[in-house]
């Protein structure tokens, strides 16, 4: 028998927060379906030639990526976009492994290739945003494209993003998957699916007119839209968020449209973290930007946090006889709805489902989300051989770099 002290308030909290979370997932699922329908109806544009194509600046922030940067530039050299209509700017951010030299060796393959070496990073801006900003200052294009140095691209990557860049569109993002091209151990499959679920959420939400998250490893940004949104000025000290926080501010301005590109040529393959410890630090870094979200995104994040926290506590309270077992129904509905979103995402992008990894992820999903949401704001994390931690929790969060 449940305690009158917690009931019916506990169940009501679960119902209200759960309803918001589940309805958000349903909107994302419908968005993924619309994205799939739109993709099937589109007439592809031939962008292989033509002097009227916009000039594009591809900006690659790079720190100790000697293992990957060469293959990344090889893929850019094979793009079907006119070679004279795009440039590549590699920002070598204090690398110690010869990344810059490898990049410079590709000047014979890419006619418009610049390699900018940075010796330091100002304390008032996060390293990646500093690298991107420095690259943008050099850029000649009206359209910026950003990616990571460990990415692999299809020949039509630039063309696919440009084809979505109508005059009113300020930002286009696309799907990035973790893929090393080998048979992965099960824990890596879990990491890949977790990462993929974030992109599915972004795709469905953007198609619905929301703008909660995106991926800077597969992104096109109109220069005028970037300037209109104030660039990175409002959140330059937040270590993460060069993509998601900018997207949210651009959407909030109401002057630009955001799109998600679902064309097969747009798919980007990125190198995953290679150890569980690295995955843990990566997720802490992603979670550290939550407090800087725009109001709609922060509201949904907080409601989801309360729902997950309530679900996590419910089994213990139920065993103690303090609440009724209604939470079991909500937990089951959560699993079903998340599976429906993933199924629609796999269908929209033509990817093979991994349901065993999904079942394993569901076991740790709630505690993992809560850990990274809290830990990202209270704990430090390592990234690119550096240690970051929060100095204070004022409105403008300051990130302190420890070498």
C-alpha cells in the first residue's frame, strides 16, 4: 500500500513530466517521417559545375589529428563541387603530432588550401570556438562549412549542403555517424547508437520547426546569419556548443530558417572515442553546455531531467511502500516510444537497426543522462589532452583551462 505522504503527488509529477517528454518524442518521430517523405519527393540539383555556385569555405579545427587529417583532406579533394568555388582552411590548434605538416602536404591536391597554425588560445574563449573564429576571419566564402578533422566524406558532401542553402536558410546540418569501418565490440555499438539517437532527435525536431541540437561535424552556415546571431559572443567561454548553442540563437532570432539535410551524399562518418573513459569525458563535455541553452530547449531539458530523476527513484520508493507502481507503465511507454523514434530514424536514413544495443542502452539510459547532466556542470572533464573545470556558476559560465 502506497504512502499518502507522497501519493498522488508523485504519480502526478511523473504523469505531467512524462507527458511532455513523450509528446516531444512523438513530434520528433513525425518530423523524421516528414523528412523521409520530403527527401523522396525532392528533385536533386546538379551542382557539379557552374560559375554561379556560391563560394564555400570549409573550416576544419584540428588538434593532434595526424592519424585522420590526411584522409579527411583526401575526401575533400574528391568533391564533385567545382574546385574553384570552394576553399579549405585547416586551423592547426597547437598540435604536437605534425598535423599541420600533413595538412600542408595536400596543397597539390586542393588548390585553395590554407593551413593556419595557432600557438595559443585566449583565456576568454574556448579552444574550438577560437579555432573556428580564426578560420572564419580568413574565409572568403559567403557560406561556412564546418567539420572535424577525423571525418570521412562522400564526394557529394559540399553539394548536398549547398543544395539546401536557399536565400532564407541560415543553417543546414546533417547526419554524422560513428564508423571506423571495422566490426565493433558491443560497447562501441552502444556508443554508436547513443550518438546516432542525438542526430535522429535533431533531424526530427528541425523538420518540425524546433531547434534543440545539431552537429558541427556536418554543418553549413551562412556568413550573414552567423553575424546576425552575434557569432559566438554570448557563449564563447562555454567549452562545448559551437554548434547547438549557435543553432538555438539563430532559431530564436526568427529571421532565418534551419534545415536538416537527409540526402545520402551528406552522410559524414566520424571516428568514435576509443576507450570507455574517453566516452565518459566526451559525454560530460556535451552535458556541460546545458545551462546555456535557450529558454525552450532548457525548459524541455529540465522537464526531462525531472521525469528521469523521478523514474530512477520510483523503484526504491515503491519497494519501501511509499508510492504506487504506476511508474512501471510510464517506464514501459518510454521504452516503446524511444524505440518508435529510432525505427523511424533508421528508416529515414536507410540505416540498419541495432536493437540489441538499444535494449542494453535502455538499461543505463536514465542513470547515464542524469550523471552527465549533473556531472557536466559540477565535475571537470578531459578533452584533447587538456583538463577543464568550472570556476563558478554565475550567469556567464567561465571555463578554466588547466594544462
